C-alpha cells in the first residue's frame, strides 16, 4: 500500500466530527507569524505599510483535479501554489493563507491530513515564512477547496497588468508548457478503456513517473521572482495560469498595447496552462532580475493583442466555461 492508498484508508470525516478533524489538520499546516492565528472567529495578519494584496481561487474535483491522477498531497500543494503565484504576480510577498474545504462525509480523515501536508510542503518550498492563518470545513457531494491568499507589498506599489509601456521588454520567469504536456499524457494514457481517468492505467503506462505529469500535479511557480520583479522596476505583470497567449492578451488589453513575441515558442508553450510562471514587462536597458528571460517587446497598440513576426497569434488557452465538458482534468 503506497501513501495515496493509505490516505484513503482509516476513519472518515463523518466518524470524527469537525473539531477532531480540524485538530488533525491544523497541527500539520505551516503556522507563519500572524498576530492572531487559528482559533478565534478571525485571524489577525500584519500589514506593515497599511496595504496588502488578497486573492482567492477554487479547486473542484472534476474540472480542476481528479483523484485518479493526483494524490491528496498533490492537491494540497497545487491549491497553495496557484494562490501564492497570484500574490507574487502583484510583486508582493505571500504572508498568509485561509483555506476552506468541503468534503463528502465518507472522505477518510487521512485524505485531509495528506492535503494539509501538501500545503505545508508547497509553502515551505515556495514561500517560506507564509502560513495558514485560518479556514473552514464543510460537507459537500463534491470535494471542493477554496484558498484565499494575502501578500505584503513591503511599501511598494503593486505591479498591475495595466502598466506596460511601448518599448518595454516582455519577459517570462518559470516553465512554459510542462503542465499542459503532462495533462495531455494523462488524457492519452491515464484512462481506462472507456476514457475515464484511471490510477491503474496512469501507473501502468509510466505516466506516473513523467516529469511533465509531476509539474501538472505540483507546479513550481517562481514565487520569489514576483517581489524581485517589483523591486527591479517591472511595469506590468501577471500569473500565467491559463497559458502564455491568453494571459499575454489580458496584459495587452489592460495596458492598451500590442505584445510582439521574439522567442520561438511551440504551441504547447503558447497555449498550454497551469505552469503558473510570471509574465512581466520591464523598461528597456535594465538588467532583467531573477530568473526572467526576454521573449519579446511591447509595441504601440495595433489590431492584435499578440503578434509574432507581425502575424497575429490567437490569444487562446484554458477557459473553465468554454473548455469544461465534464471530461476535463
């Protein structure tokens, strides 16, 4: 029996009740350094310069993850990482997470404990010093996670999507395409003869050991590069959650510019999502900070949001309403 099997064994949440389940979860989560942590009706988190950034995101079993393809620890990691990335995209340092879980009554308590372990591992790896300062438990027919993340701007102005200027350098930090390649392989090889996600097929095909599948399960966004970009003069920035092309289009429209790609990027790098890298613009002539690398330049607003060699690039990617048909991953 491996760790995933063990998580699905043992007492169920309905057997123990909310207080006992909460106690098992909270002891596994990173505490951070809130003024007041879990235990009261609200946590109290410091905002040193009087401002903070806040974001929220949901993960629902079916459209966002499948137990056949991801362990509870994977889901905890991903839930934390995707929200930490949004905070970093504003140039802020992650300072706290609030997590709400709704789980079926027959969910093993070990699943929630493993989920909490995944949150802790992600925070320790990506945003040391951040902690889980509160949350909620409820019951639902569908396992649902909602994470709210807070970030400290350290006295700087937030980096918005709307600040790109003509002549700026377009740059990216993080991977492009790995998570989409991993998901594509899962849909090809991690399914049973009826096309349903299958853990057995995932293991038998070798997809379970694919580094791209690992990135789909546990993205590694360059969290530290967010505040580094803010300190380094970034004029605009956003998280690449839905794919480079579609997110570049959002930045272009917000800034009323056209983005011109110079890098030779394949279709998966352009349109695949869930890598959670950072796309930013910087004034020309300054060294790119952190792990950012140049992929293009900002042009005056034209007929298209995104071009390559003067040819329009479709600003398409993951859209949960357009793409979800009951079979998405």
